[in-house]
C-alpha cells in the first residue's frame, strides 16, 4: 500500500552560538534537529535520586527522557522554537454547556494519562521527566462570550493567541484549553 505523507514541521531558525551553548552538547543538538539517533552513542542519563523534583524509578532515579522527548526539549531551548510543536485544535460546542461536567471529564482524562501530566525539567543541566500527580487537573480557561458584540472575531483572535502561545515544558501544563 502507498505510504501516507505527513506534513513536516519546519525547524526553527536558530543562532549557532545558542545551539552550542546547550548542556547536551552539539552531538545531541544536531541529532535532535535532524531527528536522528545516529550521532548519540549513549542513552540519556537520569539525574541522581537526590533531585527533589521527580518521582524515583525502581532504580531510585527520576525517569530519563525518551529520544523524542530529548529532541523536543533541545529544540525548546532554542530561541524561536517555542511554538514549533504546538498543535492547535478547535472544537465548537453548541447548545447549553454543563461546565462542571466538562471540567470533570477533562480532569479525568489528565488523571488517566501520564503523558498529559508529564513535564520536562532540568537538574544539573540534565533533562528528565517530572510526572505530576493524577489530581493535577486540566488547564481550562473559561471565557463567557454571551455579551460579546462580534463573537466570531473574538474567537478568531483567541485561536490565533492560543496557537502562538508557547508552552513552558518545565512548568507545564503541556496541554491547555480555552
């Protein structure tokens, strides 16, 4: 069967000095930008168990980043890369909305899936995963537009704002709604 082509996200323009100043070294940076693991010869190193900001694994260390997370973390360190991986999605809800039910449903989704609670943090220059507790909740901003004169124009502005607002990988959340 024919393969399906996927759109590629263009890598952000970056200053070579900022690339080389990253703690991961130029091999990891170049590998991350190319999307290849060929240049990396050792797996990611987890920080010591004494780090207060990560749940220890069975070995006593916080979870190391996957290769894809490493690539995302490295790119996020570069100027201008903050929105390169944003995936805006819009859903139009019509009719009466039970906000409490929506909030409970989104919070339950976050509680069920660790990936929605995972942040990428750094200690001693090494990134690792910080998985927040299940009761973290979903970041949902509610804005009542019933008194707005031009709802479509306001929604267009909000969509644009959300699309161009970067995520802070270390503070989270890495998913949000409005």
